[in-house]
């Protein structure tokens, strides 16, 4: 999908089995492989004895059972949710009912901007519209548990309510779907916004965590280097789009064919939305123009001045 990022596809973990990639961090992968989820969504267990769960995962009885099995004889005191896509949060009610834990997140699912007249919520099926946290966290808030503390780090872009969680004692971060080792993150309007996404990457670049635990795929061991690659990749995509528009007005499908070489056909729709996310940002910044609000079927040209 992109050849300028040193991707890592090595994740040797069977669905619904537990491993411990770092002392105090256990993980269990749901059996929901796919073009957007890699081998499956990862749920994490933080601490020992009195623990937190990060991202309970999809509403899948086998995964919920495996997660509860993994914490048998322990107490789940906290549930943290990185964002409200349907592969991350719908298991929350079952885990909460079984454990009595308090649920923390940035907030309910919401779009990054108001919908335009006539616009469909294209990825509506991907949002967990029922999710409500018990506690809404603000950027920088620290939640202390038994032997661990978690700092909330707002990271909008993939979704408006995306929150990463820094595990202070281990200098690690549960990064959700914001940065992944196996593929670039999807930024799809109206749930996602490219300007927010870039701002969140730049914010992460200033932090000191050395390892990221993502929602999908292997841990990222050189976190700051990886964030730098992600920033460069997004800037290169933007440059490719501007370069293509420099040859004349065109539409999003044409741009996708020109710049996503060798794309998995199942990802064509997501690639189009990713280009739309860039277009929204470029129109806002006055570099590109289109007729009316930026749309998936719009015609785009460089701003003529
Ligand atoms: Zn997601």
C-alpha cells in the first residue's frame, strides 16, 4: 500500500489466546481478520491482580469469553476505549456487566465535521453509535490503578474521538488505530479528518514513549521513528495529489488509480476516502478548489487565485 514505510507484518498470535509482549501488558486478538483489521483486533490487559482492559473489541462471544477467561481470579477495575469503531468497542457492555469496571473514553462516536446536505455517512456501519463512556477523559488526564497509571492523549484523525493511552510506568502507549506497523491508518471523512490526523502525528512526535501497542498488528518498537515515517508518508501523498492536479483538473477515482499502485481492490473505497480527506484539507488551506463542498465525486483543480 505504501513503500516508504518499513512495515512489519510479524504477529505470531492465534485468535483468543493470551501472550505478554511486555511485563504488565497482555494481549488477546479477536478472530476478525480482514483488509482493515489485519489478523484481528487486539485487546490489552494492563497490570496484574487489579487490571485495566484497553479496547474490549468486537461483539463476539468467543472473544469476550477469552478475555474474561484471561482475567479469571483478577479484578477488572477500568476499561479504556481508544475509539468507537465496531471492531474496538461493542464488547464493552458485556465486559462491564461481567466485571463492574468503569468505562473511560474521550466520548461517544461522532463525525469530525457536520454532514453536508445529501451526504451519506459512508462508513456509518463502522461506527458503534450506542457507545457511552462512564467517564469522559480530557487530554492529559491521568487515571491511576493498582501498580499502573494511564495518561489520556487525544489523537483525533482516524476518528474524532480517538484517544491514545500512555502507560506511564512502562514508557509505552496504547495507540489504537492511529499508528500501526502493518499498514497506514485509514482517514475517512466524515468520521476522520486529515488536518486533525496530521496534528495528532505531530503531537506524538514530541512525546517520549518508545513502544506502541496498536489495535491491529505487532507492537511498534521504535515509536518516534515510525511516527516520523508516517508524517513523511502523508506529506508524500499530498505532494502526489498536488502533482497530479498540476496536470489538470481531475476526480478522485483517477487520482486513486494514479497514486495507489498495486492496491488491494478491497481497499479502493478506503483509498478514495483517504484522498477525499486530503482534498478537504487542501481546500481548507486554499491550495485546491472544487465546486461546492469537497465530495467523493467532485472535480478538483489547483487553486487558480
Ligand atoms: Zn478504527
